């Protein structure tokens, strides 16, 4: 049987695996399913529609599943909710809001969300990511895998952060950041995450290729369109990964610093 502290409040269609632990003063309301091994330490507030997978740890004063901070979205619409995978850690004061569109807000597996970090409505967060204290993700943000976002950093609505990318503390992204690239200032891509690539076990030839692509996009003096054309001509899998992400961008990628101030606001590739 689940271990439920007598001060906890469970109200609604609550489904708990047999070894779930619900600590003191937790509140669970609505349509909620919690998987095996998950522990709510205490003083958490979860509301559905919510699926929370196995072996998650939820620290005090965390709130998951409330309505979006969007004045156009009714607070009493609970579908499609929020879906969370396994082995995530949600530290104190973490917040995540349910979706406003057809697909749920989604968080994958093995993520660390440090104190006071926030995942807004309709975000999609992948696996093995670390959001440091007070990181803010705007609505509809996509975070791929193995991303590190430093403390007090912010990501604008509809932005995608590619796998293995890194944002320094107090950094800011209002346009897309490509895989394994690093934001070193507000909307400034100033380096590449060599350590992250090595730790991932990436082969040396792939590391070299990604370094070359970074130099082509951000150090060559080319326009983004010219660099993309060269990547297409090369046609190797790593090059085409970057081409696909650039051409499918919802907001455009962060532009090279050698471009003009207006161009640095972001670049969307023409599909003509």
C-alpha cells in the first residue's frame, strides 16, 4: 500500500502505485496517476490532469499541473494536462503548468530541476537535462537532451535548445540554440560545449565535425544562408542534423555576432 501521511489531502481520481510515498501536508487534486517509487517529501501541491512516472522525487513547495499563466486559457480546462517520465528530481519551489494545446506539457526522464525553476505551459523537455536555480522556460519551449542551463537564465517562448547545448548563468535565449553550442551572453553564441561532447562519449571525428560546423556558422563571416548551403553540399549526417534544425526552426536561430545589430535578433532561413 502507498505510504500516505495523515495530513495529506487526496481529492479526485488519484491512482498511486503500491510503494509511492506521500509526505506531510501534500495536496493532490484532480485526475492524477503516480508511478512506482515516486516520493513526495512534503508540502507539495499536484493537480491533474497529471501523469507522474516512476522513481521521481518531489521536494517541498513544488507545484505541478496548475493552469498556464495565459489569460486566454480557461483555468477550469484540465486536458491535455502534463505528462512526466521517470527518475526526475524536482527541488524546492519548482513549478510546471499544464498545456493549452492538443498535446500535454511533457517532461522526460532523468532530469534535474533545481530550486525555483519553472517549466511553462506546452513545453517539451527531453532527457538528462539540468535546469539550475531560477531557470525560466517560457511557453512552448522545446529542450532536447543533455542540456545544461545555468542559474537565473531564461528561454523565450517557442525557442528550441538543441541536445548538449549550454546556457551560462544569467544567460538568455530568444532564438534557437543549436546542439552542443554555448550561449555565453544574452543571445550570443560564443563557444561550443567540448566538455559535454567528450562526457557523452562522442567519437573524436564527430567532435571535430561539430567544431567545424560551429566555426562555419559563427566564425566564418558567412551569412547563415551561405553556411547552410555549404552544409547541404557536404551532406554528411552531422551537417544535415544542423540543416534540419535550422530549417525547421519556429523562431530562427541566434545569429552570428558579426552580423548587424538588427540581424543578430535572429535568422530564419528562406525556403524558396
